[in-house]
C-alpha cells in the first residue's frame, strides 16, 4: 500500500524526497520548508529518495537514495579481536607488534542514513551546477595552458579544476560555455553519468581536492536540499582554514546535514547482518554471519616474514546483532581469500577493482549489494571517511584482496591511481 504526501512549491530548487520501506512507500515532493521526510522512516532498510531539480520543469533531475542503517540511538560495540593479526579495529595498538594495548573497541551510538551508492558524476555535477548558478561558488577560465581549464572556488579556496571538453579520461564532469566563452553550467560527461565520482587532490590537472572538496560538496548539498545553510555539518570553511594541514575546520555533530561517515559508521553499514530478533528457527540468520556468542578464526592474505600465518580470533561485542566476518567483502557469503588467493569476489567486487586492472571508477549498482541494500562498499572507489587523511573504506584501484574486506580499513592514499570517492551519511534526531 502506498501513502503519498504531495507538496508543490514554486521555487528555484525543487527537492522531491520519497521514504520507501520494504513493503510500503510514502513520498513527499517539495522544496525548502517541507516536513523532513527522513523523520518518516522507521525501520532499518527504509529508504529516502532525494531528487534534485533546478526548477519545476528541469529536464534532467538527479535522484539518489539514502538507506536507514541504524534506527535506534543505542551504543553498539563492533568487532573485537583476541590476538594480533591483519584485522584490527582498535585505535590503541603497539606500532611494532600490533598487540592491543588498553583496547577501546569501535562503537556507534547515533541513528543515521547512508547513501545506497557512492556519489556519482551526475550527482556531483548537479550540486556544483546549482552552486554556480546560485553564486555559492565561482568558476573562472584559466587560458594560460594549451587547454582552457576552469577553476572553481568556494570563497577564495580553489577546490576543483574542470575541463571544458570530454577529452580527459579520468575526470568526468565539465563546464559548458556559450559562444562568447562564458561559463553557463556544469554537467557530467554524457557516458559517465552513473559512474562513481572521483574525489582526488586538486594538484596535477583536472582533479578535485580530496577530503576538502568532499566536505565542501556535503555542505553545498545540504544547503541545496534545505534551502539554507542552517544545518551544514562543516564550519569555518575559509581559504586559510581549508588550506591548513590538517584543515582547521569545525565539525558540528549536532547538525543533521549531509556528511562523510565515520570509520565506525562505515564498518557498521558494511558488516551489518541484522539483529537476533529478526531471525527464528524457521528463518535462521545467514550461516556465514557471527554474533556475540561465536568466535571465528581468520587469517590474513599471506604469511608474515617468519612463515607463520597472520591470524587472529574475532568476536562481536554487543549482544543481539549479527555481522559479516572481517575477512569477507561487504555482501559476500564466503571469505574474500583462501590459501592467500582472492576468493568469492566476482559477485560483490567489480573485477576492474582487482590489482593491476583498469583504474577508472565504474557505474554504480552493477554488483551484488550487501545486507542493507548498499552497493560497492567493497570495490569501485575507495571511500573517504570523516577522519582527515587517516582511513578509507572499501579499497579502490590497485588494491590487494584483503583491502576490500569489511574489517580492513586502509590508510588514506592521495595518489591519483586510487580514484577516491565518497559516500554520503546523514544523522537523524
């Protein structure tokens, strides 16, 4: 049964949001001032479709979907490991031996939504196009080189350089210009719309500014959807603060605008397999999942220098939950490697994301989703997390098999070959 609520606004920005449960669907169409449809979602896996339009008759609306990942504001402690090994999700470890010292397991206590896919070129271009046309960013041509490029600034901070043509094979949005050379908008390459967008360091050509560009994008999207900047998460985004290393910005966790996920939230969404109350004797949990009463033995991809396997015992900590084991890809039903070789990855990890393959980001939603219906948490683009230059989720291009697994969050890598992307998160009250 469908429950539909419609709101019609005459505004420059029209935002249509649809809250979708597994068996029912409700929707609201409107713009700034509409009752928050995220508040209408109740259950894990409920979805909210966000459709962005620049006008009521915009011929090219862009829709993305947010999945309700955690719907209760309780503290959930994630994995624990009983001995040192390749999979360690503690922040306090001996840097030499890897032994756990005063271990504090990762935990999640906020309710939040997560995007079903990584940010696509189409979504990225739509937000920048809106920002340009509403004077939130400036776009200026640089004709000093052999090819005209377009510098986008947020205030005085240069955060992205765009081409004016489709000729650059690794960066897939561009400016449009009129016959006089004036910039008229920002669009995705026609054949790359649904590919995961690239969030790279701005240096070295047509690359965006990594973490800094990601937080600017999140704020712009929040303002586009809300119609104001009252709920943006990232503050003090001046040129000086953004240029600092690390950025001297503020993060207001009381706000519910779009943002990057924390490492804990990313792991929760990548590994979640439901609650014990969801299952029964006639409807058992997937046989590969583990709960707080189970301990499993996992190994890393290859032996250490002494010839001994790098192994550890894993156990989940909070009672009542099932999780994907650390050495599986998100959505996988078997270990990601056996006998130190990739295993069970084709269905869940795009084959172009295996070491040595094509390094381009690819179209989203082409592989098997995970338990929550979220795609590409293992593979396609490596995903930037909220900690500046520290952690990334899901691996990316030129990655070894173990790096795709849910329990192995890699260190941040700004190399262009990694084609970093982002996945949106939104806290709910």
